[in-house]
C-alpha cells in the first residue's frame, strides 16, 4: 500500500469517529445548563364574585322545648298514692272527661277548669268549683243545670259520668269506696272531714286548659309512687328541643337570624343542623357561668334529645353581598407595605396589580373596589409555582 493510501484511510477513520462521537461531546457550560432544574410552571386561580363564608365555632347546650306540664293534684300526693294504670301514651290527644291514669285503683280525669280543685265535693256543696264541674259535665254531654249546688241532679250526672267510663261499681279497697258509689246510698259512700258523702274527690281531677292537646311525654309508670308534687304526670304539646349558646358582643355583630349551623355532639359524634333564631341584646349568665349574649337555635335537621348536653356549633357567617375576591395565596406584599396580585393576561403576560384587601373568609379575600385593569372577574392570578417535575 502506498503512503497516499494509508493517509486516505487515516482521514476516513478520524472523520467517522468525529461523526459518531460529536453528539456526546458537550461544553462545561452545556453540562451545567443540563444539570439545572427545569423552569417552574405558574399555578393560577380565577378571581370570582362570591359571598365570603367563615364558620364561627360556638359551644351550645341542648335544652328541652316548652310544654304544658300536668302536675299531680295536691290531694293525690302521698306515699300510698301508687300509679296502677296509665291510660294514655305519647301522641294521644287529651279530651275533657277522659281517664288519664289510675292511682291506687281510682280514676283521674281530665277536666278543663280555670283553677285546680281545692276540696272534695260533697252532697249539696256550693261554690265556684261546683259551677265549673257542672259546666264540665255539660261540655262532655250531660245536661247538668249550672246552679252552683251539688244537688241531686248533678249527683245523678256524676254517677253517669263514672259509670260511662267503666267505674260504676268500683270500690278499690273492696270494702271502703273512696267516693259515693253510683247507684248506692250516701251510707255506702266515704265521708269528708265533716262526715258528708264525697261525690267527686279532689284527687280525681287533673286540670287541663282545653281539649285536643297532644300528649308529648308520659312521665309516670305503673308502680310509681306519686310523692313529688312538682313532678309532672304528663307533658302536652311539647316543642322540639332547642340550643342555647353564649357569645361575646364582638361575635354577636356577625350573627343574624336565619344563619345556618352544623351541630356536632362530640361524645356520640351525632350530627345535625340548626337555624339561628334570636340573638340577645342584654348580657346574661350562661349555664357554664360565663356572661354574654344568649343566642337561640332551632333544629332544622333531626333534633338531638340529649337534654343539657353540650354540643359544638359551626355557624356559617356570610358577607351580606357578593364581593370580588381572590384566594389569600394570590396576595403578595411589597417592601413599602402595599399589596398586589399578579394577573396573567392574554399571551401569558404577567402584570402586577395593586389591590386593597378587605375581609377574608374560608381562604378567600375581598379585593376592595375600585380595582385597575386588567384585574376583573374571571382574571387568572398567580397563587404559586410548581416544578415541572412534580
């Protein structure tokens, strides 16, 4: 091989090596650039018109709703006064003349009287109590004449009143009746302190204000001794439980009737909802001993029955009207204390726009008007950066 041939072969080999090795050859500057992390991408959010809602957390107490309480007649209170039958249950309607329960075997009737009975009614008794009993007899279907005297006619209607309710021949003790026995004589009847026959015992009348009320709760059971004059026998027209909370004056300025609240029993984890009804105007001492304004809620969801139980209330407090708002993370500060957002305009151009933040709630902040272009509802603003590798 000639010298020229060898030279040609060497040139070809060097050229081929350069072609294959060229792409992998990099300058130090290129190596450094390739090792740098990729440029981050911008994370944006949209400016909106919205109501700013922020929950206020309160502690409340479940309290029983109001109801009409029927108490034991004073003459029926005693260690020997035992409930032997309960004739009504929750959901029933009261009616004048109806037997509500029995004590020691004797019936206790509902009567719509303007005042409680204050004595046993004996033959020929006179007075306003006799007038009211005669009126009650007339309302339940007996033609008693309202004379104010427990005369023979009235006694005959009282006999029918007892008999029609299944108590015509009742003598609870077996030998000594507790009232005049219908169809019998005064000699068969029990005696008052004056020795006169008793025709309507004071203990037999439970006063109601009117017929038709719903029995919401029965507080007695068979075998119970009626020895507490303050304990109600029945509760009528019971309202649903409510919630009472105590707030300070500053919190009260953010509360309005109609606001909704989530209710959480943190012991059982039961959940419900409630509506704010009233906000008090004068400080009162709460059940926890703290003084403040009383706030009342009613259940809009399922009522919790655990009376006196402490619950958590998350009250949703909203701005009165919609405002122009952006996420809190879109607000940036300058060294001079002014604040701005970075708007993303067409073509991905970034423009810093000075803003005046207003109230904030739920991670959003009001952009107080006026705002300058290009900032408006629907504008994208920068809330952060994200590495392209994430």
